[in-house]
């Protein structure tokens, strides 16, 4: 796919899930920097270390929120040099009803949500996509098609 680098910056990857009272955190490490998804009071927040994070660090997704992964459990990311975007991540959020899970034949141990939002890194600065895709079925560990990453990286900024 030409200029697209898949997971180039994800040589060092650490993922952990920690459950505290009413709080879920997921951390990924990228080249000595960190992104942390945290859920509290019904909201998903993004924190970071070594990156400039927006002051309003609230994602527009409903919890629980997770970084999208490949089928092998690795965090998935794409680079878009023409847009000067070093990395594009997707966060999956929201819950699926039991009816939707049954309709789609999803096992109970498969982590899926109904929403997704892009996180873009450009020159060590993090931005969120303007749009959120909703009312879908997106599973954390089955991989998301690269078209979704492309969409978030190429959307017009307001």
C-alpha cells in the first residue's frame, strides 16, 4: 500500500488493563511515549506522557473504551505521510446490547462496541477526529479495516 506504514512505531508495545473502582485504564507505549485511555464517571479520557494531549482530553465515545488491535492482539496503527500524520489509532467505545451480540453471533469473551473515534499523532501532538462512527459493531481484537483509519486521517478539520 505504498506510503502506509503499518505499526512501524509500535516496536515497543505495552498493554495493560487495570480495573479500579468504576475505572478502567488501558495503556500503550510507543517509542518511550505513552497513551492512556481511562474511564471515569461514564466518560472516556485520554492522557499521555511525552506527547501533547488536548486540554479537553474527553473522547466523544461512551465507555467502555479500548484501543483497536489486530487479530494477534497488537495495537493497530497506520501512518499517512502525505497528511503529515505519524500515527492513526482507533478507539472503540460504547456497549452492544445482548440482542445485537446475539444477532451477530458474538461470543461473550469478545470485546466489542458500537462506536469508534480516531486518535491522530502529528509531530508529538495528539488530536481527536472530529467525527465518531456510531451504531456499528466493532470488535477490539478482530482488527478494523484500514479504510476506517484512512477516513479519520483524511477528514476535513473544522
